[in-house]
C-alpha cells in the first residue's frame, strides 16, 4: 500500500532552447575550425614534404634508368669490333681524299695559325662509330675521342684472372710548321718544313665503376711515338708563288713516313692480346698489344727500335 503521506514528484519535459540541428551545425563549425587551424599550421610543411618526396622519387627513377643505359652502353663497348680491313687513319693525300669523299671520316688539318694550313691535304681519321656512346667515352677520359684522333681499338680484354677491362687505342698525328702566318706572303716562293707528331695511345678502364661508367683506375696512358732519328717526322715543303692573278700558289711536300692504320682486332685465343695492322710507306706490319694484370697496356711494334715510348721504325 502506497505511502500517501509523501508528496508525489512531478516531471515536466519542456522544449530545449538548442535544437539537434544547431548542435550538429556547431560541431561542423568546430570541425571546420580545427581543419582550418591544422591546415594553416601543418599543411605547408606537408605539401613541401610531399613535393620533395616526389622529386626524390623522380630523380631515383631517372638515375636507375641512366645506370641501366650506362651498363648497356658499356657492354656494347666491351663487345665492339670493326672489320680488319677498316682503315681508321690514313696520311697519304690521295687515299685520304678518297676516304673523306666517301663519308664516315673527318679531316685532321694543321693548326690554323700555320701558313700552310689551307694548302696541306688533311689526314683522314675515321669518325666516331655511332655505336660508341659519348657518355662512356668522352674526350676527357679516353684516347681516340678527341677531334684530331681516331679510335683504332675499343674492346674488352682480360689479363689472367683479373676482371675484364675496357681497352682503348687512339691514333693522332697533328701537323705543325716552321712557317707561322705573317712570316711569308703568298706572292713569294720559299721552302719550309712540316712536322708530324704521330702517336698511338693506349689505356684501359675498369668496368665496375659507379653508375655503370668505366673508371680511370689503371696506370697512366701508354704512348708509342713515331720518330725519325731523334725528332718528330720532318717533311720538307716548297711553296711556289702565284704566277698569275687569282692563283693562290702551290705547295709541294716531300712526303714520307706516311702511316695507314687498320682497325685493331682482339685475339680470340688470348683474352689479353690484340693486334693492329698498319702500313708505313708501303711496308705492312702488325703492332701487338697486351693488357697486363696491373691494367697497363703494352704496345710492341714488329720492326725498328723501341726506346721507352719512342719508336724508330727505320732503325736497324
């Protein structure tokens, strides 16, 4: 039985002054405020980080692609060969002119300051084969890569149990004269000299370098310099003055020691050996080359006398 002496509690639910929609709107506004505050504080750093990470990713992808290309280019160089009858260097004026006219060769002329520069027939040097990538063999690291040189040999060689190395042999023969511009006039007749600095350079490169590029980690370059007696090859030159107006005159050169070099060949029976055929004033010969375990390259001509790096082909 209920106790009627206690008063009965009365509850009345009235309408709230704040609706659910207003609360949701308030929460939304607070969320927007939080987002805007976070964006103003953290977003610039996040955006910068994302951009930096993307740039690093792109650089890494490009670097991997370049390394892959360098390795492929290096493998092409290690396997590169030219036909044994391919002329890579010819100093005979008549033969050189035919080679230059046929394409695939570039002219090597005397220094532009020489009086005979425009009159001396150029030497024909084989152009850089298109299969040789420039990044692998640029002029700063490899013989045979300069404007006045020709590549005679580019191939992989191995000495004993040592790792394979890239061997490069270049031919050069710049000319100079004793008659600089200003010494004589084209209207006078005189005699002079042409000096020929014939050189065969050889060097090897490591094949396990950074980014797939060959490395200059071996001994210094080996040079084989052709000399007549005790000085570079000297050729007498005669300039005949113009006999008629408009005639530029005529240069006559007493040619000798005219060198013709053929593309060197790897020896299939000896991984360290290669041979390079040549013709010197009509006398054929073969220069032997070897890669040594220390990375040096030895060049041995078949005739004449070799004193250090100087080759006297006409010596007994």
